[in-house]
C-alpha cells in the first residue's frame, strides 16, 4: 500500500459510514485501514458484486 493510498484514506475515512452489499444486505463499518487497503487492492465484494460505501451523512438522512 502506498503513501498516496494512506493519504487519501485519511482524508475520506472521517466521512464514516458502512460498506453494504446491496444484494444480501450484509454490512460492516468503514475503517481507515480498510479504505487504504481497498484503494490499493480493490473495493470489497460480496455476492459477486462490489459493496457500496454509504457515508454516515447518507445513513443519518436515511438513504439506502
């Protein structure tokens, strides 16, 4: 993982939220380490699809 991935992750991770599978509904919290790793190696997948990042602000608004 590069310094660039870590720098970008430290900027966007404070937006918080969850990663959610839109197929099965499985979700888990977003973490800075996961963001940096995902930027470097690809976003997590579940049920064969890329998981969606739902920010804390989207969650607070009740967006799906």
